[in-house]
C-alpha cells in the first residue's frame, strides 16, 4: 500500500539515454532533429524496463545507422522543471571505417554530421548540459571504498 501511495504522489520523469560519440580524429557526432532548432546528441527515451546502455546503443543505430561501443560509465543529468533524466554515455564507433557513412535513418533526424570540438554549431540546452556532466564526471577522482 505504501508503494502505491508513493507512486501516486511523487512526480514522474521521462528517462532518456544519449551518447557523445567521438571518432579517433576527435570529431563528435551531432544530429539536428526536425522539431528542434539547434544541434544535439543522438539518443532517445528508454523503453519500459530497458537498460540505459542498451537503449543508448539501440537509439544511435536507429537514428543514424551506426554501431557504437560505450567507453565510459554514464553521467546523469536531472532536469527537474521538465521532469527529465538523461543518462549520458561516451562512445566511439564500433568500426571506425563506417563512421563516415552516418546518415539520418529516422524521420525525426534531418541531419547528422561530425564536428571538431573547437568548431561546434549552436547546441541544444540539453546537449550542453550532457557535455558538462560528462566533463565533470571525467574530472572527478575515483570514489574510495566505504569502510566496512
């Protein structure tokens, strides 16, 4: 009964998995969606009971036809106002020789392109938050084990 009450009175959040996909030459994969004005990272919402890592790999394949390998533990961005949680991964193309062949394979994606980090186009707010979260996570020292 307690669980039912908690579910009824607590806010619900949408949960997405997105990836910062980086090629060997340092270029980053960005997409432009038909319903957004600026560039963003590929990804999307998790399906019911789907693992975020599985969702990230699935979404990139669905959106731009690219197989990826996740290369880091995720960072998490919680945006309370729109009630959104993004699980953000760093990734690389599974096969570097296929990276140039990315093209939109979803009706919602207008354009997909690789950018140097020093030449990024105007980014969506959510993408900037995700990149900042990954940067903070990479600078954090590893956690020490808790005492027994």
